[in-house]
């Protein structure tokens, strides 16, 4: 099988674990072409690595991503024989710009189209900008045209099937997690409690610092909590993003510099997860919610908004709690209960020890097999006339 991938993962052009994982997933393909949206200023070069070829679009602006990717994909596929085209799948990492590229080329060259959905495009909070609104208009067209679809969690797959948005097979394939990294027997490198002078109940947040993550709301909620539990609770925010300075200013203005600490993003969050008392997510929407699963793997209770995979893997009042998105009242109530009722909290911790979270597809080979089968299903699928 020949696979042409359309995506935005610029980490492919440097040595790292992300690149290693993505290339490993496709090492059994006959050919593996990966087209990546990138800017000319990134100075990426085309690379050949085994059976994989990496193509940067090297666009002069983000507006040029789509057209440049179409040109590259068309140039690749126009050299294929009819038999090769019949054995080729274009996989796009989203039903938006990447999906549009795949849609155009698949129609021009009569090649099967596979669409991956990694964000909750059905959330009421998703279309909060003009760009997101346009994506919302494009997505149903791309999804309907797909010959196979992969979703990260049941939430999105169920909506697609319920609304009959696709006639093609819809598979649920969670994000792969290397569970060995979260082995509780491994010694931690650091303890988040050491970031504070006093002994505190430490709440951990880890995400991009962007509007949809609602970190500002979390800080406002925590400000109310700390008045009830002065020097008893601490909030550690790991991440970076466009709102970083605004959020730091917010903390300073309300006088919480000793209670709310910012830590630059790190790829190795295991020690943070393992030593935190609670993981807190306040996102408006998520495709999967990887940090939720990673926290549970470390036996750390989770308080989260109702996003992504949360309802599938959190057992309410046993391994964590779920609040409606943007519901600050619910978050405040839950935090007061969690911090104030130590017996309930300890019961949750004990339950996690006795009933550890088991992540689906924790084995890389099984995961890769499911991934390849999902893409290959596009070849055998025949669109209804």
C-alpha cells in the first residue's frame, strides 16, 4: 500500500521521538509520502528516510499551505500507474485544510481518501473565530467524501454516525501512549511540592496557554479557593503559548505569585503527574485529552471539563470528576470538596491504586496494526452511487 499523508507535524524534520513514532507507523508501507505544511523561513529540506519521503511545503505564508500541498501531492501521484493509484490512500490529519488538500487530490487522481479527526469539531465552543467557523463549514463536506475515517474517541465517532455524516467506515483509535514511561516503580526526577515553601495540596495543569484552554477562568476559580485554604493549596501551570504573559499579569494583579506558579513546557511530564495531588483541565474542547489519560496512568485523580475522552475513562467520584465546559461554579464546588474533604480524596487515591487505569492500545505493534487496517479499509470501501 502507498500512503500519502497531509499534515502539520514540523517535528518530522528533526530527530525526536515524534518523528521516530510517525516513521515507525509507516515503515511497512510500500511508499510513505509525508507532506507537511511549513513556511519558507523554516528552511526545511525534502528528506528521504527509508521508505519515507518528507516534503515541506515551504510556503511564503500560511495562506499558501493548501495550494502548495496540492501541487506537491499532484506531482507525486501523476507519476503513478493505474494499479498504483488503486493501491494508494491519501490520509489527512484533519477535515479542514489538510482534508481539503486530500479531497482535491483524491478527486483529481481518483485515489481513496482517509480522514483523521483529532479535535472536537462538534463542540459549541469550537467555532469561536472566523477561521474556525470556515472550518466548520468545510468539515462535513470532507467527512462525507472520505472512504474511511479515524476518530480519537467515541464522542466524535458517535456524532458522525448519529448525524449520518459519513457513509464510510468510522473507526475509533485512541492516541498511542507508551505506558512504560508512566511506570510507577520508576523514581521521579522532581516533586511539584518542592516548588512551594509550605506543604500544600498541589493542583497541576498542563497545556498550551491559548484561549480555548480557559486557564484564565481556572486562575479566577483558584483565587476563590485560596481564600478558603490560604497556603494550603498551590496551582502549577506547565505550558507556553500566546496568553502566557497575560496570565502571569493576571496572577500578579490578584496577588497570587506565591500560590500560582508557571513552569515552561517540558516533554517529560511524568514526574509532575506522579507527584501532583490533582490534575485539572478546563478546556472548552479537546479531540482526545491526552493529559487526562496520562494523569490516570500515574494514579493522579482528575478534575476536567466534559471534553474528549473524559467520559469514557473517568469514573465519576471514583477516579475523578467532570464539569460542563466553562462552568466555573462547578469547578469551584468540586475543588472545595476535593481539598476540604480529605477522606473522600484519599478514597479516590486508594481506588486508583486498586483499580489502575488501563490504556487501550498500549502495545505499539497492536496499535500500528489497527492504524494500518484503518487506512487500508479505505481501499476496499466503495462509495454508494
